[in-house]
């Protein structure tokens, strides 16, 4: 019996089958698959979903965010929050998520401390959630159409999709979930809102986050050393201190090589 070399069509079928197997592991219809070593250790039954502005989901996400982001915050944040700190941050974070992502007709007033907190002037906003098999929030990332500063000396700005509030539960880190959330947010900005670029703000001292964004194709376009941020301190206070913000940009709408020229 003569052996037969695999045809090009057969190879392509094998590649497509392998790609399909990877795609269905997240069970999230609109979320792209995550590649790399992290995806190999992904827990089962993980889903990437939209909050769709649901108040209960936003409340749950706000409470989750306090533990995942504010506890041990980069820059010297307290490793353990006092009951008072936890209460204050939870109340503020739930209010902030409600203001940014809840579906409502009327614009709400008020904002958290910090000159990079606030509400989008556009109705396009979404908080993407990562949930486990028990339907508990274990990660989130927000994206909204907002005013992006140019930092060109003229205090000008433009409208574009701004990604923020990326956080993953400590138990589920280094499993490719942060990448999934970022890609899901980018898909919303590109496929649903029609934008070609996506932006984000990150603290310069948050080196792990900057490395993650660079890995995913984001490039720094400016820095602002006059920004402010909240920081839970070890003595039970919530300080409002200075930080340096880096604005990063990624070309998401020009195909495989779009970011080389963005």
C-alpha cells in the first residue's frame, strides 16, 4: 500500500479544527480565544459576558473590584483594608460603575476624586465581566466612548473608546483571563461602535500592567505627571496622592499589520 502525503486542504482542515477547539473553551460568544501558556491552565466553565448595564451585576462587580484592585494597590497601598476603608471604597466603586455603565436616560452628576475619574459623555459604554462556573465575577474590564486628552500644549481632546477598570481575582491570575477581557473590550469598540483605535490610561509605576498592554499591542503616546489617584494607606486612611499616568493606544481596525503604523 502506497503512503499518501497529506494535501494542503487536509492540513488546512486540521488547522481550522485546532482553532475551533481553542475558540470554544471560553464559551463566550463575542470574546476571542486567548493564546499562550496562560490559556493552557484556564479553569473550566469560565465565561466572558457583558454586564449589559444590569444593576445587580454592576453592584457585584464594584464589590469584587475593591478586593481585586484596591487591596494592595500598586504604589504602596495597604495589603489589608480596614472595615472603614473597605466600606468607603465599595460604596464609591459601586457608584462609579453605576454612573459609567448602567443604562439610563438621564446623565448623572458627581465623580470620584482624581482627574482621570468620571463619566463618559457618550452613551456607548460597557463593563465586560469574567465569571466562573458558579456565576461569580472573577474579572472585569470597562470600555466607554470618552474624551481622550491630546497633551499637545493646547488642552485639546477628541472622542474615542477608552478602556479602564481591568482587574482579575488573585486566584485566577496568570491564566490568560486579562487578555480575554482586553480583547473582548476591543471587539466592542471595533465591531459594535466602529472605532479603529482603542486607548487606555495606566499608572506608570504599574509595570506589570504596562508590560501586559505592550504585549497586546499598545504603545505609549504621552505621560502626565500631574494626575491624581486614590491610595488606601496602612493607617486606615484613603489618601488622594499624585501619580504619573501613561496614555496608551492600539490600532484595532486595520488588520494584522495596522498597529505597525498606528
